[in-house]
């Protein structure tokens, strides 16, 4: 008589864990890079080689993500607020509150500025490289948006039309248009072929008047198109009471690019007062935000498409003042107010 066959396994199989599967709920810190001053911004190069940060000093910190070796770039006259990289990761562009734009060759041991432009009177608040890598867009406190030739630093366009300080600018992924946002929330769209403004978008919710200090407060702290160009996200503040004391609400406004209408106004828990300093679109179609609480702590926020609220919030021990997403889609870099740039991984923790 033949033995009875069974389909049951003799030993229970262990579940297979994909340690690379992205899940924001599993986000955890994996690395820390320290500086002696509070950080103001951060950026990861497209190749994942370098992490750079600006701080409340005149220097730029550059860390090699593999070796953790640190270099310091000197040459700016004020705090560096914004960075961008060439597509190959070899050239870093920086903008400082002294009005300067600089380019740095990171392939050499001791980088010096290879290009230096006095781009704006007052702060140069933002710098972005065009999708075709031939132009730089900047904006600043002189109410102007400017476009420069990357190779020689020559001015190609100077767009006037903003009535208050211009806080941020970004190229549309098609490379034909440029968007900029000012202190009062107004977004202007510029045509790079004709050199003219083609339309304006109302983001007035991202501003307010501080009665205590008799000053307008607002403007984009981060400003980013989705990869396909169908959406534009702006991070900043709303419902201002006392901005200098942080009594205001952080907000991320998501715009439909075709209609120019706001499709979502995203805010964290009502107990969180402060500023939304960062926003990024993830390749898997969710949105990531970062902010600083008036208490000195921070948060990371995650939002699924079509939802009016964040589906996950990660508490941070110190304020987040800059955010970037690695090209691998699994890691985040955050600039913190305690002088640390920290790397977070959005996957299951791997066994030691």
C-alpha cells in the first residue's frame, strides 16, 4: 500500500521580506552628518554620492555619503538657502542671501567657485537648473526672476512683474515655462521662448499679516513640480498670528498645473504650529512634506493622491528646515536646526 500523499509542507516557510519595498510608515533614521551651526537647507546629488547643506554661517558643507568624508566650501557672503545639481552630479549650484549665485566643481579635492554671479540686489533666494542643463533660474528680493546661461553666466532673461520679494522658482519639466512665487503668494508663469508672462496663479492662502510686527509674512519655503509636470507643490505658512514667535500654521498647497487651481491644502495636526519647509513628489505617487514646529521639533508628512489629509506623520526630535529625496526613492535627507543633516530610509529595517 502506497503512503498517503500530502500537500502540507513539513516545515512552515518563513515570510519573505522585501527590505527595499517603500513604505513611509516604516521610515527610520540611518545616518547623521553633523555641523556646528543650525542648518538652513540640504540637497542630494542625482548620483547619490554627495549630501550638501547650508547653515547659519557663510559656508557649504559637503559629505560623501559612502565614506562620510566632509569638505567645506567657502566663498559666499551670507547664508546659503538653496542648492541645485547638474544631472551628472559633478557641479553644485548655490544661492545665498547676499545675492550671489555660485557654481562648484565637486570632482576636485578642494572645490573653488567656477562661476560667480551677483544675481540680485538683496537676497538670491533660489536657484534651479533647467531640464536640458543649459540655463539657471534665480529670484530674489529685487522683485526679479532671472535666467542665466550655465556655461558663461550671461543673463538671458530678466522677468519683472512681482510686487514683493520673490521666494522660489522652478522650471516646468517641459523646459518651456518657468514658475515663480512671491511673498504674497502670487505665482507667475513665464514663457522662456517669448520672454513674457503667460498667466498668474493665486496662492494668497500662503500669506498673512503679523499685527505685532506690522509686517506681511508668507512666500514659498519650497517649490516643486511633479515629474510629469501635471502638479505644482508649494510649502510655506498660513493663518499668521505672530510669525516671529512661530504662531502660524504650516501648509502645503498642491496646484493642478493645467487649470492653475489649488487641488489640495494640506496641513498637519492642529497642535503643530510653525513652517512647512520642504515638499517632494515620490516616484510611487505620494507626496512628502517636512516642517518645523515653534517648539523646536519637527515632522515628516506623507500624503496619498486624492486625499485631503496626511496618512502618516513621523515625529522628529528637532526642526526640519530642508528636505530632499534620493534618486533611489528609498531615502530622504533632512536638514535640521540642531546642525545635523540626517538620512532616513522608507523601508523595513534590515537585520544587523
